[in-house]
C-alpha cells in the first residue's frame, strides 16, 4: 500500500493531472492482499481500515486551478478506481479485495476516489450485489460501465492492439473515459462544444442573439432541412477550432511540463526512446473532444419539425417567440414543450438524436491530435450544462432563456422523460456507444424504489438488460428530492451529503445553485412506501411462471379488442416478481376513501390538472383507448427487462376485471409470447364470467380490506360479500401458492387486532398462505384536487405507532407469511 501511494503521488506531483487515476486497484493489488492474508500477517478488518484511510488520503490531494474550473469541477480531481472486469483470457477478476473496497466506500463517505464497475456478465453475484449496496447509500457510485463496448471501441481505434492487452489493462482515465492503463497517453480534451449555442447560430444566420457577435454567416433558415444544414456547418467549424487550439496548448505543455516520471512507467516510451508528449506510448488516440447539450438540440429539432409539418407557425414566428423568451407566446411554448422528447422511446426524436450523434462522431474524427492520431469523440458535461445554459436564449424544446441544459450524453432533460425508466433506457440503447470514448447516463431513484434485497436484485437486473445492448454507462442518485431541498435551506445540517453530478460525486452543499437544481429536478423514479418494519419478511418467492400453451383459436384479433388505460408504469418493483410493467385500467366498483389512484375509479376519460412541478403546464388526459395489439407491441419492446429478472406484466387499476374482454385477450396474447402476467384485483365482481382468465395467471394480488360488511360498505361503498366469496374460488383456480392477499392498513378501518383476526381467518379459510401489508399514506391526496374532488379521508388520519407491528404479529401467529410494502 505504501509503495502504491508513493508512486501514485509522484505521478500527481509531476503533472498536476485531472483524471489521474489508480485504475484496476483490486486486480493488481490482489496478489499482495492474498499473500498477506494467507500468511496471517493481516486481517480483513485491518485491510478495510487501510482502504478507508486511503479514501481519506486521496480526498486530501489538492489541485490548484482557476476560479472558473473550481466552479465547474467542484474541486474534484476525478480519481477513478475501477473494479471487476476480466483478465487477459476473458475470465472475471472480481475478488475479496473488490468487496472490501466497496465496503470501505460504504463506511467512509468521501468524494475521492470515485468507484466504477467494469461490468461483465461473468462477475460474481456477491460482488455485483455489494456494488448495488454501495449505490443504495446515495453517494452516487459505483458507476457502471459496459466492458464489451469499450473493448470494441479500442479494437477499432487502436488497430493491432491485442485483445488480451485491452482486457487486462482496461482502466478509467478520469470521469467516464476509458483507457488502456500503462499503455496510453491519458485522457485529455480541448474543452466542451456547446451544441445549443451552435444551434442558435444556425437559427439566427450565424449571429449570437445574446451578444450580437457575428460568426460565420449562414442563411437564416426557413425550413427544417436548412436549419439542420446550418447547424452541422457551425458544429464542424467549432470542433475544428477547438482541436486546433488544443494542439497549440499541448505543444506548450510539452515544453513547460514534460512528463518524465509518467513516461518511464508507460509502455513503450523507454523502448521507443520517446516521452509521452512525443507519442512514445503504445496508444496515442486517447485525446478526445467533449460536448454538451445534444439532447436539447434533438428535442428542439423535433419540435421545429412538428410545428412546421402541422403549420402551427413559420420559422420567423418561432424566432420571434424565442427572442421574446416566450412572453406573449404561451400557446406556442406549450406546443413546443409537448412535442416529442428524447427518453420516451419515440423514434420521431430518437432518430434525430442518433443522426446528430453520427455527424458529431464523423466531424471529430476528421481532426488530427497533437500525437498524430485522429481525435476520438466523447461526450460529457461535468457541470458545463449550467453555464452553457445561461449563455443561451430560449430554445424550441420549451426551455426559457438561461435555463440549464441537459447533462450527460443520453440523459433526458429533467421532467421530459414521462414514460418510465425502461423507455429512457430504450432510447439510450439506440445509440452506438462503441463509437465514442466515454459518455454517461444519469438516473435517479427514490430510496423506497430499491428497498431490500428485492429492490437490489431488480436494479441489478435492469443494468444487466441495458448492457445487453451497445449502451456504455449508467450511474444513479438514490436520494429523496425533498431532502435535497432541505439541504439547500439548511446546508449546515447536510455537510456530508454526497450526490452524483456527472462523472463524479460531490458534496451537495458545495455545488453551485444551478447544478443543485439540476440534480433535484432529474426525474425521480418513485414508489410510494414507508420504511420497513425491522424483522418483517422479504416478499415470498413466487413459483416459476406457468408454462401454458395458448391455442391460436383462443387468440382473437388483437386489433379488435380494446380497453381504456389511464397509465402504464415501467420498472414497478413492488407489483410482482422481477421487474415489471404495470398497466392501469379505468373503472372500479369500489370508492375506497383512501384510494391513491382516484383517476382509475371512473370508466370515463377525465382531465387532470398538471402538478405544480410539471414541465408541460397542460391538463393530462386520464384514459386512452388502447388495443391489445398496441399493448403487446409496447410490452414486447421491454421484454428483455422482464426475461433477465423473471418479471413481466401486472394488470391493475381501478379494477382490471371490470374490463374482462380486454384483460382476457391481453392475458392470452402475452402468455402466448412467454410473458409472465399477474393481476391486482379487489375481488368485487361476479366470478363465473371471468373464471376462465384465472388459470392462465402466474399470480394474483387480492385485496381484503374489511371482512365486516358494515365496515366495508362504510369505507368502500360496496358490500364485502363478493370479496369473501371469490377469494377461495380464485385461489383454487390460480393456485393457492400464487395468490397473495393485499392488506391496505387503514386508520379507523382495520388497524386493530380484532379486525385483523377476522382477516386472518378469511385468509386461512381460503387456503392462501401469504399476505403483504400496505400501510396507509396520503401521498395520492393531491390527485383529488387536480381532479376537482375532495379527498375523503380525514386530514388528521394517521396509523397508530403500534398498528403495523400488531398486524404483522397477528398474521405471523396464524402462520401466514407476511411482509410490508
């Protein structure tokens, strides 16, 4: 360890590098760890303490930089320690030291070094789950990198470099840019291309509307194609100018700060008799060109094309609205905000982004770097998306003047990814990341969405599925946005709060206000839940999905059967086994006073006022006529996420069986395609007309709210008679081990021992052995106001502190396996 630290500091001192990183520490230090452990000269506890101290020491390294760079990088040196990966033969290399390094980060929350995982499907489950555990602490790392994508990139950009060498030495040279450790010059870049500023130049004939400065004059575009052509011209000129400037900078660097020590440790500098600055390294194609804001431009172009096709306005009228920062043009702004947006799996905008990406990559590689090799394209924002946004006027994607741009490469603009996490990843997976050196994708989850081992598994399954494509990177913030707001108001109470920004983590209270806002506004994938009760069971494992052959004679024309759907949510980790897509159907016979989905009660299509935080300030239409064919197409696009996790589709509502024809056709069509299907049901319907559906189902969540008929009527508006009669029938039809009773725990209704004893008796008489308890919350109360209704529950409704433990105890006494969700 001391030898490593001495050499590492020497390299830092020579070049004052940003991104100078320890590389594959768990791989090259493991033989020394193993030797001392086998000899009994050190314990894992002592190793862990050393690794924690190393984190502190690496955080203590200071970098003297300009004030502007300190603002951009938050004082970060971007030291990246990458774990996992494979050896030269392609065998996984995660080990005990890998897990200890993760545990050190869990114990010792520092910003340096950031951790990364070189993902390969052969890596051990123990290591991957420990990495997920670290992610769930909220510190923003490890980030996850798809090793196969980088290997393909390096094989194409460094012809002749052996595959075994890339596998063994694959490292990170900073935030997210991979390199061949000990063989490469390092990752350096001339700065950042502001795509949105170049889009503005294209829009206004080469003149910056903010400063009035005239750049290369181009025609003021009147059509979509003219706008794209002008943008590509300005993009090419900006890239060439940056690269020319950087070649001069690095020529000066060669004379003022020659890298002698680092050259001695890099192959083949000594063999060739050349320093790193004279192209002595084996790999000299690592200098990159970075850019920010491509998603904003893609969204803007999608809006422009839609406006022109629909003849909403002319280009001149659009320019007028943008220069006025939308003042007096509210309707046009809403049309722009409602246009297709990246991150929703919409080809209309995704194809635009992929086309821009292709142009960018080709333009970057036209330039020659200071080592005589083509520049390598990369895309990264760090925190430039904030100052770059301030430098830009309003744009056709609905941005206002000065608003922060989109971060990363494929991360959506905050608030515009409205179709769930799978749609975001499906958009991102359309990009061929083998063409660039680096890039990142940010996602944010509320801690409740990843609760317990089940939540960890489902996040890992999502990563695995995403990396089956040519996606390169993904990283997570696991944090409650309300806590971040409180940290803004009371920074002294959150001095140690760490969040993921770009390719690095930083102390939240040290970030500039625009970057704090951008992190807060990232779409938060959330599941409404409370903290788990200590000692409560994890959800019971489900039997494998039924292997059922659905005859073609039972499959109606999928276009002929339709239903009314009010929402579809992806990656719903509490609606059945594995990662699932939940389909919410309109219509319900009950009127539960605590209902958190009131938009699902009526069969009618309704309008819901926008939430205060909504990007699009227009009413949402609750209810859309959807054919089974449309649902199957939507599900098929996401089937990879299901199959890797044992997940599938859950039909919910409302009461899904209030639309029996749609449910029957959907279940048969999905089962015929090998997709697991479950249902959440109230049990309040005539059984015989829907009895043929149940044998096809893989599981059922069955609500039991209150066995006492009078209580049930008072709080739901319906008798409990059908609910109690249907449970044993359904359990026999589906399979008793495939039915889980859902118990919404409601104050004043069933949160007492007497009523829970009755519920336990009902469960036992049906032969069902599992129950999940859903504690009352009022998080759906805001929907009532948006539907112009009054929330029926008393404002002071609260569960007693002993209610949940009491209910769990009663159920466990009756040998009913139970858990809280």
